């Protein structure tokens, strides 16, 4: 049996400076990736408290703030909204999440939707869960 001592140090994360945030915001989508309304905030896909960095690959443009709009639905863990966000992520965002937290965390945090065609949870082929085309 291997004796492993847990790492007690907090997870280090990359924090953006004010100047870096200006550049990050300039490059974010101006539309909510979930509903298409004008974006009002950026959601950390991997939360800051879980070690998520202030980098474009960890940010999704969403409408609302905190408890309103799609951002509020994400914070309230609204399953359909989380599932929609899962399929709206760019390949770069998905790669960041998988490298940072792994597939199991990704599946728990952003669950696959129930398929409306075959009644199978997480059916990747279901037309209802295909990502929307970028506008």
C-alpha cells in the first residue's frame, strides 16, 4: 500500500492583470454562447475557486450577471443550460477544461443532455445537442 500525503497548498491559478483583462474582453464574443443575446459577462468554465485561470480558453461569453440571464442559470446549475454550454465550447475551451480537470469532472460539471430522439443520456449524435453554428 502506498502512503500518499495530500497536497495542502491551494491550487495556483493564473490571474490576469487589468491590462490583460482589457485584451481578454476585447477578444470575447459579443453574443451569449447559450442563447445568442448580447453578452454582458464572462463565465469561468473552470471556476476560479477550482483553479480556473483568467485566460480566453477558460471564459465563455454569456448574458446576465451572477443570478440573471444565462449566467444566473449556470450558477444555479440549471442542467439544460449547462448541457447547452458544454456543446457551445470551442475546441480550445474543451481542451483547456480537459487538461485542467479531466473528463470525469467535465461530465459532472457540464452534463450531457438527455437525447430527445433515442432517450439516451448524452447521445452525441442527437440533433438537439449539436452545437449551434457561429453567427
